[in-house]
C-alpha cells in the first residue's frame, strides 16, 4: 500500500470510486474533480495497493473560512493555499475494500500532513452514522451543518490543533 497526492491523470479512477460510494445527488462529478485536481491536486490523498489500484481517497480545499459552504464543492477556485483550515469534501473507499482500515489510515495521514503545513485544523461534514468514526480522530461535532449538499442532513465536524 502507498499513499500519495493526486494527479490530473487520476481523474477517471477518483470519479469511479466516488460514484460507487455516494448517491448521484451527493457524488462529485468528473467535471468537479477535474477542477479540484487543477486547483489543489496536492490536497487529494490517494491510497493505492501495490498494483496501483485506487482503494480509497480523501480530498478537500484549503480556506480561511471556518465552515464549509456548498459553493466550495463546485467552485475549486475558492481554494486558498495559505488558508487556515483544511476542508474535507470526501472520504471514499471502494465498497469492495471497505472495513479494512483504509479510510482511517488516510485520515491519520491527512491530519498529520495538515498539521505539518501549519494549518489551524480540519473541517468536514458527515452524516450522523459517521460521527463516531470521525470522533475517534479528535473531530468535535458542532451540530447540524448549514450545508444542503445533495439534500442530506450533514453534521459539521472540526479538529483544531
């Protein structure tokens, strides 16, 4: 296994894993990911097996804003490399590979990388069933998010260093 940052040529594989993990209303599109990779490929963490098969990934922009706004998902130009907060837009593991600790391994790496970059911390939104998963890493539940992304109820989670 290896963890590396994204490249534009990873677009199709990232999009396929995303589509397998999220309902269409919530899944980022190839167009969304193309913009994200163009603006902040270094904020995509990919976990691959020894053959280069994409098993899991995490992505998100950096911002000075303290909360995730729905506009951020679609407008990658809002990324601000020197911003204070690492936003997490997606944590996705190929459904055939779930339950093997890949998302946890990636989250530990994302947290370590974000801390080493001198950020204040990380922000993500998740569904209620994932609150304890993110809580194990030190994320604090700040309640229901203002996000209406995909028509779902999301909870704002924050990990402050």
